[in-house]
C-alpha cells in the first residue's frame, strides 16, 4: 500500500485523477470546514472514507504531520521523458532536471515551485535520489500530483536527449561563468540542478549548454537547492512575462 497525507496533498491527488484511491482515513475528532470539503470530494468520486484515531493515522503516515488525513492509494505513476518534453505550457518549454536530489523535502519544494512557474515537468534519476513518496507529496502541497515527472536511468543521457529535441540545457553551478540573470531564457530550455552538497556530476556539467551561478554576497557559499531552483525559475518567468507584455503593447 502507498500512503499520501495532508489535506492539500490528498485534495490535489483527487483532482488530478492520477492515482487509484482505496480509501481515505480521517481523524475522528476533526470537524472543520476543510475536512468537510474533502469528505464531499471523496463522496463525489466514490472514494470510501474511514474515521480513525490519530495514533492510527500517525502509524500510516509514519509521522504526525498528516493534518488528520491519510489516503491509501496506488503508487505515483511516472511519465516518459518524451511526455515531459511534450507537456509544453507556454510559448517556450521549461523543464527541471534534478541530478541526484536526495532530500524529500527539497524535492517536494522544487516540484511545488516548478508547477507554479509553469514548467513542463521534472526529470529525476532512478537511483541515489528521492522518489515521489508521501513526504514529497506533502512537501509539494500536492503539486507532485499534477506535474509530469519522468524517472530516468541516466541523467547525462537525458540531457543529451533534451538537446536533441532543441531544448537548451542550463546547469546551475557555483563556478558557472555567467550569472543566472545574465542569460536570455526566451528559448526552450531545461534548468539542471545538482544534489545537496555535491552539485552537478562532472559528466552532466560538461553536457550542459550553459553553466550559470547565483552571486553569493554573504559568508555562506551556496543556497539550499530548492531555494536556488526558485530563484532561477522565477527569473525565467520574469523574463518571459516581460517579453510577452512588451509584445502585447505593440
């Protein structure tokens, strides 16, 4: 059995229709409007609801951060890389490629930001990296249920495949010769991010078309990977929106 937990996570998973729901467990003592809305969503979709003690929900979720809601579902369905490439949401493609992000909270935060920034989807490796677990779904506030996610065997090869599909690859690296905001992102592109503490693998770094860095003006030499992802993704959004607004004013 697979568990997802948290009100937003379960609500978004129901909306996305990407999982089969066995049933949803809810805390007996919780009676607020948010839970009532979720109960109505479950009934509308014919998903059984069970009312349980919080200790039982704690056991299912593996922690107490479930907000009184835990769902028993099928596993997350991953996409092929070709599906992610094809899932264009604007004038230009935008993908996020993760080269070994291991912390589930970081992965969840990146998925949430990628969805908010209008990305096609996210690419993650099969091994030595976080997968989309209940913790990731909760950290993403349910964005993981809407965003196409490809799980691939080789990130370096996937970067090559993106380039073969005319998608420019932009690696974020503290030794990058360009600052992240000096690059023109009005192009089909993929942002490539390394894992915590290790950054991009050398082979992946060599395959990127551009390497960019975020200026660090304080004593700490780098940002958390999920924060760094948000900084660059919203620079991409800013540039593209500015270009669209300028075009509309002509």
